[in-house]
């Protein structure tokens, strides 16, 4: 007989609005069978061998959190970088405390050296500011940390690379190398410093080779998936699949994701700019054919267009009055006027379209395109999703609803960057109103929250996204556009069932209902019950994926 | 300072390496690249238009950030495309949201795979990308030679005191430049121009600075003549009797440091020097390229009759230039 595992909990939040709360959830063969109480589940007991698992009895069980827009492969390679800069800095590995002294820099490098188990693994460090951290590093100093492990450092403003002796050997540089910018001690020995272009070119190659080595892609996916899992994520979507090379990335994702120890479901949204380069007019057909490779854990999902730049790099496109300093953002590879034509085959073939638009000018253009697609070939439930939706206007939410579109929003910026961009780039009005979730809610648009991890240096932590959505508190404690706050329930939907909807997986994910995957996020407390200002601090015990338990400490 | 600049540089370098590993350049040919940078409105686009529409005999590929920015009228584009063999392309940026320098790497790799390589790639850096970062990544690629970073500066409106991201990027572009065009000098007094030149020199002590209006700059300053027949290049030059091209010949093989010292101490009016030279420390002659007070040695593509010839472009008196380089070089 098949085992039915019943997990008891302090509370089960099903995210099924009709039956929102339970005390237990029953799982068989990796799927949810029932939610309710031990008593209400009784009718199932004849069919199964019942096992009651009490390990979560003091916890709160949610459906597994979903971050529907990440970039593990491309940004994960930078997990190999260690930050040694003077200011607190969000980096690829997460938050880094600033190091104010030279001794501190060396201590950090020593710490990293001690922590690496593979003796050949290099230390790659970035962020040194010679002006405040005691001048440039040099070879003898780095050799004092290790004479066997290659060490590579680059300054914050990436002008100067400094290597230790083993790294000089890797770079193929010795006393006879005669290139302007390779510096020496007074006694003529190389001092490990590389300045100016000609020299940094030589010095940068080894770093680039390390971070592009075969196998690094798999490592990158694994490393960031672990970070995501610790934040309670059980499913995510890679949104520029095929950026480097389609089949190479497919092999990397297969190797990483299909390993039973990999804690996430991964959906792959292919970048149109690459697909069309390979498949031309057959691109939409190709994306339908490639679905034959799908499994429950790793699956192709839609096509991605990118039509402007990014929020923190200030390369998105704004309508009048534009940027504070008058510069203009970027438009993306496809010409805007060609977009209807370019999107049509996907629209007609039923390949879900995810269209990146950060700025309001780009969103307006995207809505115009969606409108034309609708006129030409009307569709309901097409799931056309605007990705990022950072700077928008309330009327755009209304139009989006009328056209049947969805939004996947990076709302982390409201907290992390709204104050910065009030002064730099977007101006106070638009910065304050970043991520207008309240407007989307008022108009009835389905939306999800995402992190874009880790290309825009904000963390992956869905409870923080919820905290920001509900409170909209900036780093100085001020509330940014209070009318754009949403309630806890809506915010929790945006990281569960509505995120599943945006990935067209709401039939199998996003809520705890019979037949859906047994994907859970296990929390120490209930976001619906705590003071909303403490939601981000709720502990994540771990996750469950298809019935397999992953404690956060694993 | 922004973490984005550093990470953009690192990401670009990694992307370039990854792309080149997946798609190695099909030949050993080297692609010369000129990077044009400058703030919005300084005249960068004017310069780009000049470069693509002047009949200098060079096959160009012009890479621009946004096609719309070039705003060439249709007739000009058609003519440039057909007659002058210019290919204008938008920066391939399948991921505009992430690495700018990755986009540069990808575009250059795409061009390297063309059946017929252009003679030069002119790459326009956008107003928000860090030019030093882009230069570093382009320069780091296999089969790419970054010949010069040209910064266009607005003499009328340059203000480096403002504490903004834009100002910081302008300063970075200037700092990274080999050749600075102090443009719109027709709109300012000579004393302002001189004061600005000093500011620019402080930021970029090795750069050559040229006062221009409407970016009217001799093509031979941008595309320092290859060691071949550049009569057409020189013919196409803007009427500018400030400049002269001087051809010097080396008497014998020279120590590398000596040549470097000559460049480093050359008068400010020497803008460019280029030539395939015989050196005492190596069998094979090497190509010297100098812009302003920076130089680089690379493998020479050409040899034969061009070995031993140094072409110097300067606005100084020919005699003064010749005597600076004497006796190692003599005017032919």
C-alpha cells in the first residue's frame, strides 16, 4: 500500500481562498491528497498506509514560495567572488559588510583561504579601495596569505588588478614579460600589480577563465538554488535561457536540476533574441517542440523579450519629463516598431510571452503591442506578462487589465533603492511610486513578485518582498507611496498561487489542494498573524519539494 | 563609485571568455576597434556620422547603442551602406538589463565571425555605460585590438563639479581616453578652452587633446593609417592645416624602452604615432601604436616595405617633431 504522510502543523495556509486554513496536510507520491484535520482526512485512510509526521507541529506550512524571475546561471558564476571593499555592499553572494582597514582586508582573505577545501581553488576578490584601505595591495602581501593558492584582486573602480605569485604563474607572467603597466618593486621583481589596459588585459584572463570554466554553470545553478531554498523558494524560472548557448545551458540545467538533491523546480523561459538567431522563422515552432523535453521538475515555459534596460543601472525608458539629467535609456535589441510582427508567431502559436519592461515608456509601448496583437487575433487567458513593471502609471494597470495581461514585479527596489533614485535618475515622483502593486490590485490584475536574482543586486527572499509590498518602507523608515501598499493576503498570493499562474503552472503548484505537488515552505511564524513590520524576520525552517524534505540548514 | 561598474567589468570579461570559448574567432585576424565616448549632446553622434559618411576608403562597422540615435537620413544610410561598405548595427544586447560590456563582447564576437571583416569597428559607448569598463573588456578579447578611446567633450557645457552619476561617468570617459576632442570650441572663449584643457589633462595626463568644432577631426587621427597606402585616408581628411603627417624612418633596430621614452616625452602636439618597427630584443618586428602619451606593442599584420617606418600625426612644426625623434629616426 502507498504511504500517506500526514504533516501536522500549528497552522496550514493552503492559499486556496475557499478553504484557506487547515491543521494538517496529507501527502502521497509527492502530491497533496488532502488538507484539513486528522479527523476530516479519515475517508482517505482505507486507501493508504497512514503515517503521521509531527516534525512541523509547531510550524506554519505554506505552499512552496515561487520566485518567477531569476538568473541563476549567469549571475551564479560570481559566487566565486569575495568582497573586500570598504562600504556595506549587496553583491552576488548577498549582503557584504564593509571592511574599513587594511588588516581587515587581509584577515578576510585569510579567512577565505582557510575556508576552501580544494587547495587549487583560487581566491577572486573585488572591491578594494586603495584610498581608504591603505593603498594598493601587492604581491608579497598576498603571498603572506598563501604562496600556493592563486589570489586575484581587483579594485572597486576596476582599474588595478593585483595577483600573488601563484596567480602570476597562472597568468603566464614572469620577469621577462615586458608590457606597459605590469609593475615592479624597486629591486626589479614583479610586484603583482597590473595597471592600465594593456596589463589588466593579461591579468584579467585568468579570472575570466576560472569563471567560465566547464562545470561552472552547474555550480552556479546549484549555489544560487541553495540560497533560494534557504529563503523558502521551491520553484523559479530562468528568464534569459539560451543567453550564452542553448544546448550547453540545457545540459547544465539537466545535470543540476534533475539531481534529486536539487531543491527547486526550474522553468526555462527562452530569450527570443537568441532563439531567432538560431531558428529564424521556425522559432515559435521550436519552442513548442522543445516542450517534449519537459519533466515535472525542469520544463520549458514561454519566450522572453527585453525592451529596455534596468532599474538600478538607470537604463530603462521614461516618458516625459524623463531622467533628471536628461539621458535616455536603452530600447533593447528588437526595434519597438517591429515588435508586433516579431511577437505574432508566438502569440498565434500559444507560446506564452514574457516581456521585460522597466520604465513607463516601455510599458506603454508594450501595451500598444498587446493591443495590436489582440486586435489581430483575439485571445483570452493568453498570460502575456509584463516583467519587472517598475515604473508605471495607474492608467497602465487599467489598460493591462482590459487587455488580459499580467504583471511580474520586482518590488525589492521600493525599499533598497527608492531613496537613491529620487535624487539620481528617476526623480522623486517616480522613485516613490516604484512598483505600483496597489494600482494593479485595484484594477484586478493578477501579479507576482520576483527578485531577478542576482542581476540587480537585491536579495532573494520572498518574505522580504511581501514585507516591502505590505509596508513600502524605505531605508530611512519613510513610507513610499502609501496608496500602493497591499494587504498581506494579496502579497502572499503574489509569491504562491499568483506566481504559479504567471508561470502557467497553477494547475499543479502554488496552493495546497488535492492533486497538486507537495511543495511546502515551512515557517516559524504566520505572516498573517504577526506585526506586518516583522514579516521579513520570520524564520524559514526549510522546504518540501514533491514530498522530499529540505531543511534550510542542509 | 558603483558596484555595478566593477561587476559589469567582471561579468563582461567572463562573458567574453565564455562566448569566445563557445564560438572561437574563425581566423587569426585582428579586429581593430575605436571606442567613442562622450556625454549626451557633446557631439559623439556628430562624430559617428562623420565617420560613417566620410569617404576614407575604410570598411567600417559602426556599433551604436540605439539605431535611432544615429538618425542618419535614409539617403545617407543607403549610400553609406552601398558605396562605402559601412555596416551599422545596434549593440547586440539580448540582456540589456545586465552587462553592457557583455553586450560589447557579444557584438564583437559576432563581427569576428563575418565572412569579410571590416577594417575598423567604431563602437559608440552609451552615455550611461562606464567607458573604462567597456574599453577594458573589448581590449581583453582575443583577436581584438582596441586602438583608441576617443572622448568627445562639450567645451560649452562641461561641468565636472556636479556630484551626479552622469558627471562621474563623463570623468571616467575622460580618464580612459587616449584622444579627447574638446568640441564646440566655436562657442567658447579661448581662455575657457585653455582652462578646460588643463582640467582634462589633470584627469587624463596621457591623452592627446584636440580642440574641435562640430567634431571636425582628421580621419587619420581616428584611424591612424595602417601600414599600407593611406593616400585615400589622408585625401578624405578634413581641411585642417593644423595637422601634418610626418613619416620617419628608423636607422637601425632600436631598444624598446628607447622608443617608449620617445613617445612618453613627445611634445603635446604629437597626437598619434604608428609603425612596424625593428627592435633589439626580438627577431620579429612589432607594431607600435601610440595615441597621446600611451602606447602599445602588438604583433604586426604587415611587413615588407613598411617595416621601419613611423607615421606621426601632429600639429607641431615638422622640424620640431623630427628633431624630437632624432637621431633614432630620420625624416624620409
